[in-house]
């Protein structure tokens, strides 16, 4: 019984200490001040496991290789995503250095379709990744996922070619894609 009482006291002191630290305002939330390694590790694990959990029951359309889906996704990617997640041949953008955590470079990183769909639709808290599901329907999001399956390893020339063929971002937000702006019109992601 003494052990349980001592454990409760220690737990209470820890909780009060954390509360005092938070209330003090000493925690620096600036995006230019990285998390402690342990905090970063915990947040990474929590984010990855949550995305896996919430996306596991999503049914992936069988037609992700359909050329029209890929083309539509390319136009949306250029308008909404390329400035943060980059395009083939790009190593940086104007906004990217100020983002913490750094978004993945999707021109080189493969993404699992279910997880990509969930992240695009719901966003990720405290990461600058918006939830596009409020302004884009599932079909549009699947078009972006279809394009993301083709993007890694695409050369800058192939990227420019697909954008030249892609319809404009058809939700009226940008005129990238078919006009070759490569994501420099409206950067939401």
C-alpha cells in the first residue's frame, strides 16, 4: 500500500510539474525551434500509428493507374502541393525552409495510397498540412493519390510534360497544371 501511495505522489508531482512548465510560457512553440529529440520521436510515432490506424479500412479504387485520374491529380498537385512537397528536380521552395516539421519530398518518397488519401482528406495537426476534405471531394483526392503513385522517380522533364497535358485545377482555385505554372500559382499545401 505504501508503494501505491508513493507512486501516486510521484505521479501527482510530475503532473503538477508539467502543468507548471506549460503555464510558465517557457516552452518555445516557434517553427524555427525544433522539438527535443524525445518529443520529436514520440510525435512521429503517434502520427504514423494514428494514420495507419485511421486509414486501414479505406478501400483503394482499382483504377489508380487510369491516365485521366493521374492527369487530374497532376494539376491539383501542382496547384496545391508542390510548393511544400516539391516537384522533381526541386530541392527547396520559398515556403519550405520555414516549415517544421519538414514535409516529405513526395517527388522521391513513396506513399501508401490509403494513408495518402487519409492525410490529404483530414490533414495533420500542427504540421501545416491542411485538411483538403472540406473543399475537395473524395474523387478529387483519389486523383491526387493516383498521381502520387507515379511521382517518385519522375524526371523534371516528365513532370513538365504531364503538367502540360493536365487539366487546370478544376475547383477554380488555380490555373496551374495545363498552364505550366508548376505549383507557383496558389500554394495551399
